[in-house]
């Protein structure tokens, strides 16, 4: 089943009840007019405003034109690779990015995550899964984790759950919303070893994806942002065969 057909079949009449409940504007970057139209209709039926771009250039132009909540970005665009769009987007914005890819190679997903995408979804996809993933990245951006209100201090590392900010020796560390929640989940459980599955459950709220190696990519990005030497990390420690441990005592 093609993605556009899945989108059409996945329409839920109950979604109409959600109209007016959300005001987030979603930028859909997709050059297939049929799929773009289906996405537009489906998201509007679930209460979102939608802007569209058929090329990477149009997408980058709209970043400053509209007040956006998130970007749904297809990797295969007529004028430039979606990965290049993601890279340029990250240079000027921390908007949540949900990648869409019809490519089968996992390396594209890994590179996309390394460039700062918050999540990915392979084509063809179920519309309800797309909606769930979109809501998850918007929720991570807008709402601090439950019960996390106090700033966490670990030596020179400062994590503020309310402001969704991370500082190292007073310098801001650039993280995506997903990476922030991943770091927060680890920091709140400092001294405990957390498996990839545990981390995915804690951050997503539900295991939506079997591609758990995406956690490794995000951990690598976090280390690059907060470690003095990412190749010899002292804050986020890999426990071989078990997962990751956030060190209690740090400089």
C-alpha cells in the first residue's frame, strides 16, 4: 500500500473532535502532491495548521515566514537532498524534525539523526503512527518531564527541565528536544544502568520503533555537546552489553 493510500485509509472521524484543540503549524516538506495533500488533510482533521513546501529551497524560505511547531521532512526532494535541508535547518532553528524516508538503508536514518532530526518514519507508513510520533516530539518540546522542576547540577553541567536548556560551564549546549529528554532521563537516574529499551520507553512513552540503535546516535550527539572529550566520556558511560550509565559525580 502506498503512503498516500495509507493516509487516506487511516482517516479517523474521531479526529474531527480534536479541531481547535491545537494551534501548532506543521511544515510538510514533500514533493509528491498526492501524499502532500493527504498529509495536509489528515493533519488539519486532527487540529493542526499546515504549511507546505515541495522543494528544499521553499522549506528553508518558510522557516522565517511562518511560526512553526514542527517540520515533517521527506528525504527525497527534487532540488536537494533532505539531509542537506535538515543540516541547513539546524543551523538556524531548533524546530522538531520528523524525517520521512523511502530509502531502505539504515545509514540515512543514522545520518539524519546525527544532523539533528528528532525522529524518522519509513514509507509507507500508518497515518496514526505519524500522528503519534508528531505529537510525541511536540510534547517533548513543550512540556518538561513529569515531576522534573528543579535544575539538576552535576559539577559544571546544568540541566534545567523547565527551560529545556543544558549548560556546560555556563555555555549553552545545543540539543534537539529528543536529545534533551534522553539526557534528562539519564540524569534523573544517575548511577543506574539503563538499557536502550528502557530509554526508549522513558523518552517516547511507548516503544514505537525497533531501531534501537538510534539511541546510540543520539547519545553520541549528546556526548559531543556535553563531554570535554566525547571519545573518552566521563558523564555518560557505556556499559557493554547492558546500556548507559550517567555518572553521579562529575567535575
